[in-house]
C-alpha cells in the first residue's frame, strides 16, 4: 500500500498566502515517496469551536485517520499559530497518536519558527511524533514572484526534501508498528 500524506493548510485568513505556500510544498511532495496526498484546507471545513462534534468533525477525523503522515502548512500570528489550527488539533485525539507530523511554517521575521515550536509542545501531549526537519519561509510576502514561483528555491526545496524524507521514514515505521501493536499510550 502506498504511503499517504495529509497536508493541512492552517491559515483561514481573508487574503491569506497559505494556499500559495501549500502549492509550492505540494510540488515537493510530488518528488517524494508519498503515493497519495490529501490537502485539508481548514478554510473549507466547518469545525465547531465548542468541540461538540457536528459540522465536518467526522469528515476531518476520518481524513486524519487515513494519513500515514501529516504536514502542517502554518503561518505565525503574534508569535503563535492560527486559532483555527488549534480548534482542528483539539477536534481529534486518537487520530494524532503515533503519527508523524511535520511543519512548513512561514511568516515575517521569524518565518513561523515560534509558531512551530509551540506546535511541537502541543503535539507532545497528543502522542504525535514531530519531525526534526522543518521548512521555514521568512518574510513570505517577498518569497514568491507573480507566477507564484519561489525567487530563491534552493534552500526551501532542500528543507522540504529532508522533511519529506523524515516523514516517509516515520510514516512507514509507525504504520508497521501500529499494525503490529496498537498504541495504547
Ligand atoms: C494578526 C497577524 C499577526 C502576525 N504576527 C506575526 C508574528 O508574530 N511573527 C511573524 O513573523 N509574522 C507575523 N505576521 C505575519 C504573517 O505571518 C504573514 O502575514 C503571513 O502571510 C500570514 O499568513 P496567511 O497570509 O496565510 O494568513 C502576522 C500577521 C498577522 C495577520
């Protein structure tokens, strides 16, 4: 069975740049060993903030469950990550367990690094395995030309390839491990 990657687009802001960043990352995914990809755009989902279920809750948790690995494309807002992403994370529980999670972050000065550091701590609570490698795009509004192509692609492409290699290793390893011994925490 081919390896499955879910890519979460975390920004739901009006006039967001998130889909452009995700589009670039998906080009890198096509060069990777992931055979199937699902793009989960949080702006297209109705995930109730009272965490009471309903809306697209079941659809979202099923899509997470489907994935062998998850990449989160996230901006940084006020040194944190978007509220919509926190709602999405808290909407699921078991689905995150023993799942590799990687970050493609972007922002201004910090390139989303501070948002990603906070996410590492959140995912530790959920028994997810966060990847050492990371993509970080600083001053993201300067990074793309009018065609949506990265102006200086070499370093981000190299970081994306490393991140995808790590997600592949952990995705394969944890899929086998979960099938052999269910993870009880
Ligand atoms: C409310 C808000 C807060 C922001 N705070 C930060 C920040 O703390 N650090 C940073 O590097 N960039 C910050 N930025 C810049 C964003 O990361 C940048 O505008 C990015 O494009 C936002 O992603 P989006 O367009 O996909 O929503 C902030 C932007 C907004 C709208």
